[in-house]
C-alpha cells in the first residue's frame, strides 16, 4: 500500500482503490455482491483525499481496478 499524499494520486484517477483509514481499519466495501470492489477514487461518490486529522482520513491506498 502507498501513503496518501493528501490529494488524488495521479495513478488513481478513474480507478477503484482499497483504503486503510487513520483509525486503523480498512475501508468497508458495499456488501452488495453486484457492487465493484473497493472505493471509487474520484468522481461524484469518490474518496476524500484531504488529510484533516479525522479518524476517517485515508492514510494508505492501493489501486485495484
């Protein structure tokens, strides 16, 4: 996994990512079996990449699709 730079990483544009949150947990995925894995990195329902100190900040990510 790579560290979150605090902004949308160029390699994640238009992709889906698996994330590690500051609170120590992996980002939960949609339990619907028809949903794609991971989270959208950008777009309307994409990730918030800003580092604010929140326990829900993304600290590490991995591009998966």
